[in-house]
C-alpha cells in the first residue's frame, strides 16, 4: 500500500468512527432525557435541560418566584418534577383548548364512521 492509500483508509475509518460516535451520543442523550421521567427531584442543570431553558431564564424565574423551587441548604436549588410539569401546564391557552375541542370532534366523527361501516 502506498502512503496515499493508507491515508485514505484512515480517513474512511475516521469518518465511519465519527458517524458511530455521533449515533452513540444521540442514543446517550435520549437515555439521559428518559431518566428525567424517572426522577422526582431535579437539580438546577437537570431542570434547565428538562424545561429547555437557559441558565439566565431559569435563574430569573426562581428569583422572581415564578417557578416552584427548593433550597434545602440555602445555596443549591432543586425542583420537584411534578411541580415543574404543573407549572408548565398552568397557563392553558384558549387556542389549545380550541384545538382539543376540534380533536375531540374529529375523534367522535371517526368513531361514528367506524360504527356505521361496521354495522
């Protein structure tokens, strides 16, 4: 093999390795995000990632008392995941309610159609 062929083989192997590595990283991120579903209490970083907020956005929400949080030692901030879920869902918009109504009508129409076609 010439030096050029060896370099090409290494380049091919490196790009294959990078592809595999990116796949592994994506799977790890998916697993990490699934772990948030299991945990009941989240630290600041986990809550920030769970809510998809920046550090400054989450600090501002805690400083203003807009989001429920706990400081058991007076320094570190913790969040109850269930309270975060409730906080996220607290301002139910009219558009969302309207969409849910439309979806319910579509589901009902689909069920009625199935009843007629089966009966």
